[in-house]
C-alpha cells in the first residue's frame, strides 16, 4: 500500500482514473510517499482524505481489499463530501439504524455470526 501521511487537510484536485471503472485520482507530491507491505489479513488505518493507492498487482495471485470510511456525520458538509446521505450506514449516534434503513435488514450485533458463516463455507 502506498500513501502520503499527514496531508489529509490539504485539498487536491481529483479526476476519474482513465484506467479504472471506479477509481478517482489526485496528484500529490509522490516524493513524500510511504510504502507499507501488508501481509495477508493485514490492516492499515489512516485518516480520511489521505492520498493512497495499492498500485499494480504484478504477482500470479489475486488480491482483494476492503475499505471502510468512518466519518463523523455531525461535521459540516465538507466532511461528508462524496458520501451520499442514506447510502452509508451510521454506526453510532441518533441516525444509526443498525443497517436496517440502508440495507432493509438489521445487521447490528451480527459480526461474529457473519464471520463464522464465511469461515465455514
């Protein structure tokens, strides 16, 4: 994983990545880039707005990743930019529905059950 630490307060112009059907790009100073090799099952936390990328997969193996964005919904519209209200679940606070409003089923409290289900397939 490549990322540029301590620049999340800076604003970078973004544009659609022409080589991807879903990524957007920004062009920060890559000389400040930090490389982090994550082992299988590894995890990396960084602040929202931190420029990051995985780069090309040049191995013979597939890889997968998941990203969770945690945003304080009590912040102003700038903090929520790009996040469709009603499409992203609220984990805590008055707007939290346990996933029921967003997905039509209550997911809160099912973490252990879902992990066990996946691991026993």
